[in-house]
């Protein structure tokens, strides 16, 4: 299987992890194993890498890509929200580093039948985990107009969310929307022509929003940050690469909350809530890809890396 994906902010992520040859590390969004390969090759002193991904294609491809490191790599098909139980099942209590690359992989975008791309005509799928019985077509054809508006407005941040939701309901009243092209055409017809001349494909934000909703991406991230930090050994680091403002805001706030957890009113002379800092935010501002990387890989343009270190 060809699973093409160029790892984003690779050098910056590897450097930020401060990999020890005998350490234990987790790649929670394994993909094709791009970041994981560079972690594994540095584990020369009995270290271990656990790679987690919910995508069956990714698990197959990464297992092949990392087979030369079979003595130090364990690949598990699961969602990173279950990282704690995965590690417990492997007899691991703490780790020295965790990395997440929250971007959709090139393989998922470029494989038409996965239904992520608005540029191809394929079944409207968008499932990160193919075991999920619900597809994007189910969302599009069963959600109310109000629900569709919320999804497209909140997760796609599309100014025409109201018009798009109304058009989707109108189109599906005649025939269920079953393919990516049918959805893309419906969205295009709802967006004013003059607005289609700039800002990328008019369906881009709607596809993003439906993918996020279907796979629960923001909820998984929000519900995982505290527990992942709790898995780190003292001095261990977590590196998270995000690709849009909603993800980045969750990571930024989650890291800040763990650095400064006190909830006492500002006018209290001393802390009485008892909440202790769990570490420090290493990146006061996110690390961004350089011009050379964005030129070579345009999909890296919106990437941001934030890093937290456990006390």
C-alpha cells in the first residue's frame, strides 16, 4: 500500500521531543510513520516507541515503513484519546514524550474513495476510522438545517453557513446527497459567484466542518490534553501540531491551564485552591514552518507546533 504523507515540522518536532536513546515515546497520530521513523531511529539504547492510529490504512502502511525497527516499535490501532488504556495494556506507566500531528494525511486526501476531497467524485465518506458505521453522507442527509448550520459555522467558520445549510436541505429533498461532487456542487451553488473567485474552493470549509464533526476531532483533542500530560514522566514533553485556529486554541488553552491551574480570584493574596502546576509551556508562541518547507509542501502552510514539558 502506498501511504504518501510528508511529515510537517519534522526537525522542529524531533528537536523539541529531546529524545533519549532509552526513552519511551508515543506517536498518537501515526499516519504513514513519518515522524515515528525519525523517533525510532534515535532509540538505540533500549528505548521504545508506541504508534497509535485509528485508520486501518495507516496502521498497515506504518507497520511496513517501520518494520526495520520491529525490536523497538509497537503499532496499535486505536484513537489517541484511549492512549492511557493502550499504554496500560502494554504495561507502561509513564512516557518520555508524545507527539500528535493533527493534520489529515496526504493519503486520505488523495485517495478518492475515502471521500475527504471536494476535488474528486467519490462516495461521501470522510471516516478516519473505517470501523465507524456513520459516514459524512449520513450527516449530510439526516442532520436538521439548524444542525448543519451549527457544524458549518462553528467548525468551518464559513460566513455563508446559513445559505449552505439551506441549500443542502433543499438538494437532499429531491435526492439524497451521496457523493463528494454532489455535496461540492450544492455548496458552490449556495456561495455568491463573486466570492468564489477568491479564498479557495467554496466547499473547502464545509468539507472540513463535516470531517471534524463526523470524527469528533475537537472533542477528542479537548478530552485528551490533560490525560496525555498526566502520562508524561518528569521532564517529558508533548508536541502537538495543529492546522487550524480551533485546534490551536484548544492546545494553547490546555497547555496554559496545566501550567497555571490556579482558579483562585486574582485578588487572593495566596492560593487556596490547591491546584499545582504540572509543568511549563515551552513554546510561548507556536513554532511555524519556514519558507523552504512551505514551498516544498504547501499543505504545511497552516501548521503550528506547540510544546509542553512536564515538571
